[in-house]
C-alpha cells in the first residue's frame, strides 16, 4: 500500500507473482467465481422487483422498509467497525444511500433495464472522483482504459436515450435519477474502497454502515413523503402516513405483514420487500465480500459487470419489458465499458500505442486508476525487485 508522508492512503502497487496454474475445473477455482456470478444475478432481480413494489406502494415506503430489514441483518457487524473509520464511512454510506434512493425513484416511471444500464455509469464516475479528490492522473498514458470506457459509456447512453423516435424528448426525470444512482454509488464506493484497501478486515462493518445510512436517509424520505411535505416527488401517493388504512399497509411492520393477508398485490410486494432486503441486499453483500477476497479484481469486475444483463432478463420475465434495437446496442456498449475498466493500461497502450519502454526493452510500469477510483500501479517481478520507494502488496494471478 502506498502512503503519503502523513500516512494517508494514496494508492497501491500490485506485483504479479508467479503462480502454478490452477485447475479451472476444481471446486477451489469455481466456487468463488460462481458465487460472484450468482451475486450479480441476484442483484439483477432488484430492478424489476423494485418496479413492481413502486407500482403498488410509495417508493419511499418500500425502500425504507427493505433497507431497515437489511440493516437489521447486518447490524451485528457494525459493532466491529474501527472508531477512526467512522466519519469517512458515514460520508461514503450517505453517498451509497443517494445511489439506492435515486435508483428507487428512477424505477417509478423508467424501464428496469434502462435504470440498470444507466447505473453502470459508475465505472467512469469513480475515476472522475479520484481526479477531483486525489488529483489522480487520467491522461491517455496514465489511464487509457478510463478514456475508452468513457467513450463507450457515452455512446451507450446516447443509444439508450436518443435512439428512439422522440430523441431528446424521450429523456425524462427518471433517466436523470437513474444516472444519479451512478453518482451516488460511484462516490460512495470511492470512499469505501479506500478504507477497505487499508483495512481489508473491515469489509463487512463498512457494508453495515452503507446499509445503515441508506436505511436512515430512506426513513427520513419516507417520513417527509408520508406527511405530504414532498408532494408528488417519488410517486403520486404522498401523505400516506396521514391515512390510517395506508399507514397500516405501507409502514413497518404492515408492509411485511401484508404478505399474510388475502390481497395478492400486497402479498407480492411483501415477498419482494423481504427478498430485496434480506437476500439481495444483506446476504448478497456478504457473499460478494467473500467472493472478492478469493478472486482477482479484474475477474471480479467482469463477473459483476453482468448485473445489467440479468436485470434486463428479469425485467422481461417479471414485467414483460421488451428491449428494442437501441436498448440492446446501448446496453452492449455500456457492458463493454464495464469490461474495459478491468484491462491493464499496459495492454491497451501496447495495442493502441503510447506504451513506454525502459532501457532494457521491457514495458515501464504505469500508475493508473482502477474502477473504484483507487490509484494502482502494476509492476512485474523484475521491476518490483528494483523498487524500494513503496510497500508492495503482492497478488497471485493464475496463468492463462
């Protein structure tokens, strides 16, 4: 880990250590990758189920309800949080809350697949945050993958939003909030990943803070929406706390107990809230953290980048949403951007030009910015042996 003179984390240097080839059919190789792919699949169900819940209940009620349930499951980890991480964790968690709440608002009137694809803009948000906060170098020589990902993302968004007959007229507030989820998650993950890089044993406590802050801000949103202060913001069912019938059905514990009644719609909403609260938020975050500890970041990025694809599949199954040609093209471009961020900068420089060579003819190491906004330098074993200016975090990678 690379620190400045004051002990603040400014990045990391990863050394590719030689490793024996792992049997790709072995359980040891397959289970963490299968776990991450499964997490991505489960995350994909959040979008259509969120749309289903928002069609029946106020978005503020369903979001606060499922996040309070998720926090109840993850709360034991909160007591393991190291005190000195608290302030930054709360800031990062608040931005993650912005991501979750924006996603819920977008799902009120925007197709679930579109919300999922626009949420993938996070891959260019975090490097931009690193540029502003850490003054990271983002030139072509330093971060070619970021530039390529940005171009692909912009092309994908243009195809999604401008490919219809209405052009700019098809863009609505739902699209704005779908993009804002990427801003919230991107900034939140930037702060969280910096803490986790220095304190890797704090992954689950930090996750508990993220979910806890989302539950906190979601509850404030629900309270203001429930008394009618926000008007039609986030739906047309405002002031639901002032009516005894809606209060008993929408507020906790009514939103969950409704699943025991005879109303099929409320039963579906209750099951969806429990599923998205316990399984796809609480349990999935634990599973994702476990898998990330066993798989290289580049592989994990590829596996988790499939989330919008699963969201589109489930949106078709649950909601009957059909993707037109422009949605398919736009989604494919955005997924390609996600995959590009996992490519090492030296590989792209060697392909497109711009790679620098040392006196012995080998490629020079490049300090770049990863998809979490953290400054990362990849060096070979020979380069590492001649480097003494930083502490090296060694990571084993399997040979292809």
